[in-house]
C-alpha cells in the first residue's frame, strides 16, 4: 500500500461519495460450501490435516490449505495469499485453559518487481511476489519466528521457471524445496502453491448424493489437476504437548496427555474502502473479523444446513458450549444425511447410498434412526463403569430423540475417550457396554469442532501393506477380524490407529469415512451391530460388508504424494494437459485410474475383503538418477511395469513377465539430463492397477 498522510486517510474514511464500503461478516470455509466465502476465495480455508510424521516420528505435520479450485493456467493474475488477511493455525492442548494454547499467524506482503510487463515472470523478476511473516503465540505472548519467508511462484511453465528468459531455475522442485525454512523456534515451515491433495467427485456428491454415480457415467475427481495454497508446519511433539513432554515419555500409545485439537482460520479487517481515484489502492480498517474456519473436514458441507453455514464459521470452537449445542447440536445428534440412509425416510430416492443403512433395532433394543433414542434409555446399572456415568454423561446422553449423541457428536466436538463403551467389540463377549480392545483416545473435553489427534499413537508406514486410506475404520476392521490383533483385548498398536478421525493424513478418504460413520460403522465396531446380525452369528453380516465396501467412486488423489516435507506434491504446471492419459494420449486419466480403483482393505477371513492386486511404492521421490519401485502381489500373475514421460510416450518397460505372489523390487536408472515428470504404471494380467508419479530433478 502507498504511504498516505493522516488527513488523506481521514478524508477517505469519511467521504460519502465515491467510496465502496462493505463489512466482512459471518463467512465460512472449505471448497465453496458456504454462501459468503464463495465470494472471497483468498480467505477460504479448504482443508486441515494433522498427522504424526512417518519419517520423523517425534514430529507432527500440520497443514492448512486455502484458495480452492486454482486452475494452474489461470494467468496472468495467478492465485496467491492476500495481504490484508491473517491466516492462522490454532492448537489446543489443555482443556483447563481458555482459548488457544498455541497459535501460528501468517501475514503476507506482495511486490511487483517488474510492473512494466504483462507477464508474471520475466528476466528473473516476478510480479505479485509473496513473502510472509510468521508469528507464534505461546505462553501468553507473541513472538516473530520467521521474517521475509519465501513463497514459490506459481508453476506457470518451463519457460517461466527454467529458461534464461524466466527464473533460470534448475526445476520447480528446487524452488519449492529452497522455500522451506526453519523458524527460530525449530519448526520447519512452507507456504506456497501445491497440488490439492483432497479428492472428491463433487459433481456426483452434490447431485443429491449420487456418489458413486448411478447413471453409468464415470466418476470424476473435480479437484484433479487443481492447486491450492498451503501453509505447512513440521513441529516437534514436545513443542505441542501441554507439559512439553517428548513422546518417549508417554504412558502408552493412547496417553490422553498427548491429545491436541487443531483448527485453522482466516480473518479480515471489518471494513474495506476503495480509493475513488480508481488506482486500485484501498484501506482496511476496524476490528479483525474471522471469515473462515475449518477443523474437522466436511462439517459445513455434510452436517450444517444452509441456514447456519455462515454463522458457523464466524465463531471459534471456544464459544459457550450451551450456545453451540443449542444452535448446532441437532445437526450432529440427528443429521440430515442419515435420512438418506433410512428407507422409512428418503433412502429409496438416493440409490447411490443404498449400501449405507443405520441400525434401527441393534441387538433388538437400540435404535439410532431419525428421532430414536440411541443409548439414552440405559439404566443407571447399565451405565455404571462407563463414560455415561461420569461428568460427561450430559454431553453424550443429553436426552431422548438425539440418537447420534454417542458417536457423531463426540467425534466432531470432543473426541472419543478410551473408556467403555468406546472400545472395539473384541473381548466384549457380546455386551457392547463391557470392556473391549482399545483403539482410540483423542478425547479433549473442550466442546467445539476441532481436528483432534493423539500424538502418542505411532504412525503407520506409508509403504506398509496394512496402510489404508480408510484410517481408523480400517484399524477397527483389523482389531476385530485379523488374528494378529483380535485374540486379546489388551492395548496394542494396530495399523491406521493414526488415521482419520484420529488426526487426518493426506491419504485418508475423509468423505468415505464420514459417510460410513453416519451409517453407524463406529456403533458396529464397538458392539452395536447392524439389524441383520443374528446373536451368536458371524460379525460380517451383509449390511456391515456393504458399508465397508461402499465407496464414492474416487478413492485417492490424482497424483502421488511427496515423500518429504511438505509432503504435498508440487503444483500442476499451467502447461500440463490434464485431460490426456499418460499411457494412451486418448483416454481420460481418471476414467482409467478410478474405474480400476482398488479396495484398500486388508484381507480378513471373516469379512472376505481382498487386498489390492498390487500395492506399490516408489522412492526416493523426487529422484536424482535412480529410483526403486517396490510392489507386493497378492497372487501369481503376469505383471507389466512401464515408465511413461509427461507426453504419454513409453520410456522403458521395467518388467513384463509372470511373477509369484509376494514382494518384488525393481531399480530404475535414468540419465541425469532427462529431468521432468514420469509415470510408472503397474498392470496385473492386463488390467491397470496403479499409476505412480515420479519427479526427476
């Protein structure tokens, strides 16, 4: 902003003619899910992730993404962070304190290095170039921990990034990694554009729940080849834990002292005033007003109706609990989405959700359908020894007619405690209220929507055959059915206990998990089975299997994630041809990969859910001159592994032969001159099973 005199500022403030004044109030966040924020994308918080770093398990990665649906080719004014916005990541680690315990605040400054050109980048200079300041609130005071942080430019194309008439950089990946900095307090920090890691068939979902599509059309990831602007932090666990304990000091892997709540926001000054001279200058005055908020994914999309979407994100999670419950409680206690999973309501007119049906007569006595009482009717004797007999009983069993107060409400608003009955049915002997096998404890009794993570839970290696995008749902499946874990009710680590909704990993299929949750999968896991269960019969009833096998048609991101911080992939280039399949140049990429999408369940004898035909990984990524592809076959098969370049041209066939079941490894060496993006395709018996994007620096 240009410098102005005080008198000039006062004239602007009080002039009645030639000014445009508007208050910024009551807006909300995510991928355009609320009315007002749809007109303010710069401040729109699309997703929040928090997970224990599998490469550095003593650290937590927190990611907040903003500015949805960025088209990589959208020049000459590309998306970037706003100057007059406070972008904040909030952390709660102590239920006894008020408000945030830790806050990270990013503010940005923009400069045009060459205002004489129409291009964003020319001859080593960049217009709309961002830098940022990062402040940290902790122990009741603010500290500036990064000054003049670098923000990478948009990935316009190779001439702008790599040629002598552009930035003359070795690669975009180099620019991105050079923008990672370390704060004075030890956090690793990145701010800039990335591929949007979220994935969804938005067209199908918002066509009255038509996901998977029932009209025969192919599902589409409507965020494929679109970018977002990310704020990423890698933070030592002891810096986030309320008593600054290292994770090695945790009492066990579900130690409640290591639970944190995470949410993100954006705030603007209440009033924006435009200069009547028309030079684009403007003033921002008044109090800071929160215009965007996000904790758990899809709260506003899937649970809050239109009438409260804007109000919801004007509030913090620390509002008076009674007020929050009064305004928003029924949307969790008795959610609208559940009506489309109930044939007595609207289930018959939403055929895509047919596999998702709710328990209305579980064990012949408990109903969780519209207007039923859930577990409210438990007697005092039945409640004894459970969380329903303690101080939190009024929150979890507030009254009749609120059936989902025991699962959906705590998952979003308090986290779930490792207390009866919130343990797996393993070892319960058919009594859902008995002690069972622990599998979750992210309980932080501060009433409010936050993404809760227990930092003591070990991370699941991304290369593990057990790793699943179904997160905690898959941990429940393993704990109930896998002989490695279901022979004892003792606490032990189960793969994917670190997955959503215990935190959120970039790979987690949040939409699928949340729809399964609305359908009562958590109730089934703790011993309240679906209505087709016969006492003494198999757990894997047709209804349970139907819920577990349900998917929306989009199971994964459109590209492989990065293997090092910030873990999100480089942003798509403005010259990338997103509609062209790398193998054939004629087939839509997602129509191939998503029609052949694989189930991510581990194989279990009881559920009969098979592993994918091929589970593969490639590392390092980005690569220097060599790369190792490792994959596991579930059975003997003819396997072809082929590398394609970004133009869809085959580079090399690494394998084309019949191979035995088990692990296989291939080393691939590429000349140092051949930089760029490559795609490794693995086929089994002639069917494409997996495509991995590898970046050659």
